[in-house]
């Protein structure tokens, strides 16, 4: 019998970029998920298919044979899934292989953590298929390794949200702490559909900091202060203040150079349509924005964002990290 597992997408509520320089960040799992369906094979191969991306191929030790899509792209995109499956097979000391079928309702390459969700779901599905105990911590570690293949290095934000779900406070040196957040955080995600490279944007901020240390360093510190205040505000459920903090956070991200015309268009559209606050989420340069609005205004904000080309969806907090699907 095949086993299907899923894991959630993430948004960064507060603190992206400043987190790279040691300030805290708040991340939240949302109700969009990636799914991995694992089936046992009699041979020792690992077959991975991602039909939504038009990619499929089979790994046999270090060899790879593409069955759908360009061999280079297929290998690059499917290798993290293979790594997650392989780690579990190794722990199980299994003589079999697996077929892993990936589907996802998380927009890819938009800063929403889709690759981490896929890797976490794969590790969970394969471990359950093989009846090998695999703790949340092991899933987190394997997902971090898979993310290193995708992004070079991983701060661990995406693997943690995909594994544990909920709202997490992250600090580079200290790791994660679960935050108790008010249930009702009515958010919309708007996608500029502009692709960008996280590493390039991190480099841009670093260069700005080196060129203008006395200006940019206080901005980074202020970003940390926003997170500290947002932790309290989330616990109180004060949406108006949360929106103001989002606007302040966005202004700081603009100051360090990671906003863009498409982002500004969506952020301003959301605010004009009645959002309490709006900001870019993730690395910026393109990717997604988030907008907070009181429930009665959500529909209006969504419509305005869609008209502005924002490809918008409602994002609800989910406390469920990686899980088996019934
Ligand atoms: O857009 P994403 O999910 O790649 O977000 C990157 C977040 C940064 O703070 C810019 C980088 C990091 O490693 O934390």
C-alpha cells in the first residue's frame, strides 16, 4: 500500500534579512501543502516524479536517468527528494527501492518553502512506508540536508516550519522557539510571479551594510526590535498594531534595498484596499507579499490584489507540520 505524507508552506511574518545578521525572525506555517506519495519497489532504485513540474527520473546509486523533462533540470530538481528517500532507506537498512510521486499546492520558487515541504513530506512518507521510526528531529535534519542541495546553505527556517508547523521565533544562534499566536491572523499572500535569487539579495544587503554601516546597522537593529514587539502583539491578538508593525518592517526592507516595483505595486494596492498592513515576505526582489486585513475587508483586498496581477490566496496559520495523509 502506498503512503502519502504532506508538509506545509511557510511565510516570514517579520524579520527576513535582518535574521542573517543575528536578529530574530517570526515564521508561520500556512495551509498550503506539498504531498509525497511513496510506493515500495522491488529493485533498489529511487524513482521520483513531479508531474506538475513535468519532471521524472530514476536514480540508481550515483546514476540518473531522466524520463520527463531535460536531464539536467530533472536531476537538479529531483535530487533533494532522492536524498530524503535515500537517508530513510539507509536507516531502515532496506534492500528495496521506492517510487516517490510529488504534488503540491505551494507556488514554487516564490519564497514559500515549497522545496523544504517536499523533502519533509518525502522523509515522512518513506519512513512510514518502511515502518522505520524517524523522529521529527530526524526529518528536520534530513530536510536541512536536502535544502543545502537546493540553496547552498539553509538557515533552517524552511525545514523547521515544514517539520513542526505553527508559528516559530527563530534566532540564528539559538534556533527555534514555538510561539503561541492568536488563532485569527487573517492574511493574504500575493505573488508578483517575479523569480529572484535569495543569495543575490542577501549579498545586496550585506554590500549596503558594508558601504553605509552607520546607516544600515541601526536599520537592522530596528528590524530586531520590530520582531520583539511583534511577539507580544501576536500573543495579544492586536491586529491593528500587527499591521502597523508589518508596514514598519516593510519600510526597513525597502531601506536595505530588497523591494522592487512589482512588490511596491502589490503592497500599495493592498493598503489602499483597506489592509491593516502589508509587506514583502522572504528575500524580496520579487516573490510574494503578505497583507493583513480584518475579515470583512479580506475579499476586497484580495480582489484588488488579483486585479493588480497578484495571484492571491488566503493564508491561514496551521499548527500541523509534516503528517501522514489518511
Ligand atoms: O524567500 P526565502 O524563503 O528564500 O527567504 C529568505 C530569507 C532570508 O532572511 C532573506 C535569508 C535567510 O536565510 O534567512
